[in-house]
């Protein structure tokens, strides 16, 4: 069941159980989702400015846009992270050059 998109009904079920005060483990058992999947979606919902009560009332397309907007943002971060390795390499070269220059000046 890895990497499968959940139905909006299942996500609303997770929200309802969270509002009832169930633990992530209990929600996982009730919904037959992994605890990590429950944590993932609760994190997405918790990061949103709407309360859980307001999120449950949203239409399926509205809820879908909230859940999968965060996936699009993640992809944007992934593309940004690919730039870090090249920047790190460039910084190391610059530092190495500066250290070599410093040694030439000292000696």
C-alpha cells in the first residue's frame, strides 16, 4: 500500500479521530493506515491555518488541494536542494584557494 493516494473520505476519517482525541496509533488501527501515514497527513493538516474542524467541512476538491499542495512544495524544495551540492563544491574550492593564498603570503 506504499505511495498510494488516499481517498478524501479516509483523510476526513483521520481528522475526525484526531478531533476525538485518539492517539496516532489508535487512528492507525481504526483506519488501517500505517502510523507513519497518519503522522504524515496530520502534520500536513496541522501545518495548515484552518482548524481540524474546518478542514473536515471542506469539499473533497478543497481538501485534495491542501494535501497535495504540500507535495508540490516538497518538489520545489527538492529542486532547491540539488543546487546545494554544487554550491558546497564551489565554496570548498574558494576556501581551498584562499588557504593557499594565505600560505603563500605567510611564507
